[in-house]
C-alpha cells in the first residue's frame, strides 16, 4: 500500500532562512564525543558517539545549519 502526500515547498519558506553554520561531531576518545557547530552552538559531552550524532542532527533541523561530510571527525 502506497500513500502519496502533496506538500507545497512554499509553505516552509526555505528561501528566507539559509544555512548559517556547519555542524560536526568531535570524537575525543573512548566515551567522549561532542557535537559543535561553526555558528557557535556546542552540544553536551556524550559517552556514546551515536548520542552526539543525534544532537548534531537535531541542531541542524532546528537551527537550519548544514551537516559536515564526514559528520564524525577525530579530534
């Protein structure tokens, strides 16, 4: 069963708010990872790299920042 959803891109007003930062996850060693963005945002230090990655994605969605490639970098 397939469901189609019609969404007008104009409803979200992407053109007015462009990306203003690039976020990445810094892997500081075993059990120490944190997300940080060039816009000045910094996430909490996490024991799991996956939790820091979720912080980075949540920041991107809420504040319209871009994701770095690769997302996780060794520091």
